[in-house]
C-alpha cells in the first residue's frame, strides 16, 4: 500500500507505530504524520467488491470522537479522526473521505471553513455538528449543501440516520463504482493546481 504525504502527495516511508497509530515520514518535506492503524484494514466481513464508506470524524473533543466511532462501527465503515480544522484538512488529503462528521467550533480553521475547502476539492457528504445555538448556522449549512446539521447533544439514532442519508447520497454518486473497486486503500492526493 502506498501512503502519500498529505502536503506534497509524494510517497512516504513507514516510521513505526505506537498506541494504535501508524507513523509515516516524507523524504521531501521532512514531515512525520500519523493515522489510526485500524483505518488501513478492510472490515473482516466486507466482500472484496463492496463499497466501504470512508468516514472522517472531526471534533475537538476526544470523547465525542470515540463515541461517534463506536456508533459507526456497526455500519461497517472505515473511520479516521481529526481534532482540529488543520488536522482535518491534512487527514482528508490522504484518505479522501466519503462522509465527514464535522463540528463547527474547532481550533482553526472552523467547521464552516473546513467544509467549504473539502467541498471544493473532494466533495464529500458533510454532516455538521454544533453545541451552540446560532440562527445563521442553518442557512449557511443549507448553502453548503450539507446532509444535516446535528444539534449537540444528539442521539445515536440521529447520528446513524444522518450517516445513512449521507451514504445514500454517496451511492448515487457516479464515482461509487470506482470507490468500491479501490476499497479501503488510501487514495492518492490530487496534485494542486
């Protein structure tokens, strides 16, 4: 499996593992980055030609990330996580998620900015999350064509329903067959420009 640097898109070398994360180093930019080891494995019960959904969870609360990951385990998807807007953009550049659960209040950039950037380059289905009442959030979410805006605290049923709605949109995507073909392998980044 070729792992590429999220910044430059050049192949990276394995640099070890610890606490369930694999570390990689880029000879070009001298950067070391990590990813959950579980994200490299296809679910054991997934057929080789099955569409395995890549979900990225972005929240500055590790507890929220763990809870969402537990809820989505039963949906047979690959889950990667990020704790900040910057980390989300880097992780997305490597894994090209199909679906993103994205908190609005993040260490910079904020959730709306991350959503705009992701939609311009990768076009994943986005589910926004917020714990703050903001009357401008719903119109902005609609403008960005997100799947849902979940108000925290939300239930497992609400999260799974939003995921299933996003999954339905993914399956209607004309590129779904290509995603099914390539399975859980990290995707090569698109060169900037």
